[in-house]
C-alpha cells in the first residue's frame, strides 16, 4: 500500500508540470524571490491521526522562489514538493506564530485546546510534538495575491496576474480531499468563494453563529468551519473567543472527544473507546505493534493513560491476535506486547514514540505496565 506522501507526489506532480509549461510561455522578469506555488503540507503522523484536521489560510506572504522551483521541478519532478514536505515536518511554523493574533499562533492555540491543553506557548519550546506532527496546512490561493509580497519586490502586476490565472487549477478543495482526506477543515479567511472552492461537492450550511460558519460536505464526510483571519479577530470578539467556540463546536459534533485522565473499562468512557476504535488506522496498514504505538500517541496528545485491560479490549475489537492466534486477556502476553512495541520503536530510531508507549499504559492499580529502567514488564 502506498504511503500518503507517495500518493500526494503522484497527484500533484502532473499539476505542477502543467503549471510550469504555462508559466514558461510568459515573459518572466529577472526578479529574485518571486514566490512559488504553495501546495498543501502535512505532518508525518497526519495520515494516522484520529483527528485529520487541516488549517487553511488565504495565501502565504512570500513562499520561496518561483524560478528555482520551476528549474528544480523540470529537472527532477516532485523534488521541490518533497523538499517542502520535509521542511514542514521540522515544524518551522512554531517560530512563525508569536501571538494568538497571527495565523500560526492561533493554529497552535486551537490545536492545543482541542486536545485539552491550555499552555500552547510550550509548542514554541518544542513541546506537544505528537499534536503538531498530526496537522495539515493549506491555502485557498496557491499563488499569492499580488499585494501579499509580489508587489513589494517590484513584480509587474500584469505578469503576476497571469501567473495567478495559471495557478488557479491548484485552488480546489477537491485536491485536498483526494490526497489528504481530512475529517475537519478550519478556514481562517472570510473572502472565499465557497461555491467555486468546494465544487463539485454538495455543501450544507449547518450553522452560522458567534462569527463561525459551519459547513458540512455530507457526501465525503468533511466538516468545515470558517472564521476570520486571526489578525482580524482582535477587532471581532478576539482570538480566545474563536478558539473556545471552535473547540465547543468540534466537541458537540463529536469530531473530537475529551478523554478521562485514566482510561480503563469504565462505562462512562465507552464513547472514547468507540472513538479510538472508529478512527484507528486500518489493520491492513497497521500491525498490532503499530496499533499499540498509535494508541499511545493519541493518549499522549491528551496527557491521558490507559489500563492494559482497556488496551486489550481495543486490540480484540480490532481483530488483533497473539502469536498463538488467541485473543488478548491482559495476562503476561499482553504486557510483553507493550514491551515488544517499545523496543521495536527504539530499534527504528523513534525514541519519542517509544517513550509514549512506556508512559501511556498502566496496570489497573495505576503502576506502569512497562518499566524501561528495569527492562521488565511490571507483570513479570
């Protein structure tokens, strides 16, 4: 099965080549740093996240170099696309959002709030990487508006308008749907032709309240929330208001849930168990060790812990079996599975995810299911 990155490159590379052919026919001025097309980007854990969410802005304010982009893509198609993905996955945006009234400041505050975290500023210091690795970023305009940066560096307006016309085929929500398959999109700009952007999908207006418009695309199961750009929020109820209301809307629509501090087999947490079951990666792309790591990451996003019996319930409901073909019964074999999942990730060079496993699972008496110091499972 191809990875999301492979499918993404296969989808966008032909569109980029068509764009380059059109732009090359234009009288390109000798100006450095004319911005290149912006195409959607996503974190390394986005595809398997329980909440596949994309934040969509109007456009960037400068984005690399058009000439270098076209030269590189002609020489090696897909090379700049992959380079931009790799750059995004180093999370440079944590340095772009100084306050909640910037695009990335608001995004970080909101994605933290959705996972029950209040101090989103810690993201700028390297915290909450599990959350940040699971988001995607898009823009309604792949080619920047003339006034965003092209005008400032002296690009002729007529030339830039022609570039924008040739870049319009990138500006389709359908492309995001086909590649990233989001469950939730948050659009942070108001001046958007929704009929053109969402076409050909049928769009239902769910609600329009508190400055937030909620659309649903029922045929593809995507919920879209549109709010003002964060710069404008301070003149319209404030960023805190929009963050709070967005969080409430997603929770009320069961697009994300609040997790209990300790997830065991309690009846009042069954909705959380159902949420994990329904949003887990398919078994065809996720073996039992990967599944343990996935659950641990989702728990870590919320500073939540799970009992091994609860983990076994999930494993069994997803159809995973022991090496002997039996169901998991929270005995020693179940604890050995946790230990094995931990060491597999250590060997793969993923210590942070391994740490998630070590900390996320507990015995029913709240003791850790696995102690990395002793190298033994607590049940041994």
